[in-house]
C-alpha cells in the first residue's frame, strides 16, 4: 500500500477519535439534541428472538469450582491460543454468557438494564452470537444469546464439524489456532441503542464498552480455568452474514475465542511464540 495512503488513513483514525469529544463538538453544534432529548421513542433494550429454537441455560453457578481471589485472577489472566479440545460444560458457557452480558436488574418498566458489565448510559448496545464447536449438551452450530431470559437460541445447526471449523477459521481471517476453540464469542453493535441517547457522540463510548465486556470474559474464563483470547481480525461481511445481521444498523464489532487449556502448557505457548526468538525480537 502507498505510504501516503497509510499515513492519511492513520491520521483519519486519530482525527475520528478526537472528533468524538463532546466538549469539542459542542463548540460547533451547540444546538444539537439527541433523539432522547427530542423525546423520540426509545429503542428496545435487547434484540427480539430470531427463532423458536430456544435452550434454557442453567444458573447453578455456585456448583462451579470458581477461583475467586481477585489478586490471583488478575495475576493469572492472559491470552491463551492453545486449546486441548476437551469438552466444555453447558454450565461453564452459561456462566460466561452471564458474566459478559447477564442482566441483574431493570430500571423503570423498560428504561435500562443493569448488567454484569458497565456501559455508557446503561445502553448496553451489544448482542452476543456464538459459533459452538464443542460444548456438552449443545449441537454444534450458530447461536444467539437472549439475556432477558438467559437462553440460547439455535440459529443454524452445523453437524459437519469440519465445515464449522472451517467457518470459524475463515470468519477470523484464517487464524487456524482459533478454530480449535470450544466456542467463539462474537459481539455485534446495535447502533441506535446507543445513538438514541448519545447521538453523534455514541461511538467513542462504544469502543470502551466492548472492552469492558471482553475483560469480563477474560476474568470469568480465568476463574473457570479456561483459556480465551480477544480477536480484532475478523471478516466483517462473513460474520454479519453468518449471524443474519444487516451490516448497517447492526454489525459485528469484536470476537473472542474460548477453549479448554492445560493448567500449565508453557511448552505449547512458547512454541506459539517461537518467532520472537527466531527474529530476535
């Protein structure tokens, strides 16, 4: 790519972040009002179910052997890219879904949800989709999480495990290691859910909010003895098509693999990063 184009693209990214600063924008748009301030109808707090194929998720989290020492969790938290491909339980997946988007309470009749993660204005503008490869009690396939009822809905079963593994790899831009995960989380951004309140200032906060979700998944996986890795490289069009998103009002924003790991697999991790020593980095 032309160096000038690279510099210009990089600068546009920096300018985009700075342009979202409310104080700066208010100098030029002092009369600007959001749809909430204009008293327009609020969008739904969550996406409506897409199918009738719903699965109740267990909530007996007290039976999980969770590590709950915060200092220990923070010390052991890391990105894991080597998975053993042993079975993961449905209860473990249920806990991960609750830890990242679970609803604890509702304010008003339907004004806002209070969840296990923070979000600007309690808008929680994300939906959770999954590609499930190896979870006890679940058919392999494409799923959508329903946080209001703590259920999963099956969007598309995929009995051909090789095809599913290939889909995971392609959706993550050829990252074959991630295709060995038990399940991959994909979060979409439902734009107007945040824009209704924050208007043109919504998008900067959304980037921080998705980080809150990802870190909760890291800590929850660490507590369960599972491995996870945040992934920013994904095929936008393929992901949106796979999860039946329109790509405009709702589109894929972030992904994270989750899999079973050995307690201490330093040899495998070292092999994964062998290029560091080979290149003298």
